[in-house]
């Protein structure tokens, strides 16, 4: 068995490395660049804020089912834009919707909707 010598006080050594100023500046520049890159990934740019999202991406962004996005567009609660056969939604409109809520001030009650439907049928 190996016996280690005992000392009365713990021995602590301090290692101090002095970096030349040129190396410090290089490290600072690298760190700044990495931080900017990380922030650019997190913050949306102006173009990304106004980007059009597919229904599935918009649903993931708002955390609802894609059919809910389609229903909102059909009901006029959200604006939908067509790109060929694809239905798109503006990211900035979704952000505003999440921040403010539904801008619809007056929705028909079921009675008002029924009255409107019956009036339309009577006029035929």
C-alpha cells in the first residue's frame, strides 16, 4: 500500500496566465461575433417579421391545430393570402393577434345569425 505524506496545511497553487493584449483583442472579437450570431438566431429580422407562413407553420407558431387557422381565415378573423394553391398567413399579423387578441368588436349572436339566414331565405 502506498502511503502519502501528511501535511498540516493544504497546499494551494495559483496559476496565473497573462495574455498578450493582441490575443485578448482576438478573443474579444471572437466572443462578440459569436454573441451577435446567437442573437441573430433568436431575434427575427424585419424581413422575417413580415414573412408569410404556411398554415402548418402558423399553427405551430400560435400553438393551435392547422384547421383552426383555416377556420379563422374563413370566418374573417385572420387574413389569408394565396401563393398558388398554398394558403399563407403573415407572421406580423399573428404576433399582433397574440399580443392584442381578436380584433372583432361585434360578433353575431346565434339569434342574429338565424334572423339573417331566415331573412335571406324569405327574400328568394
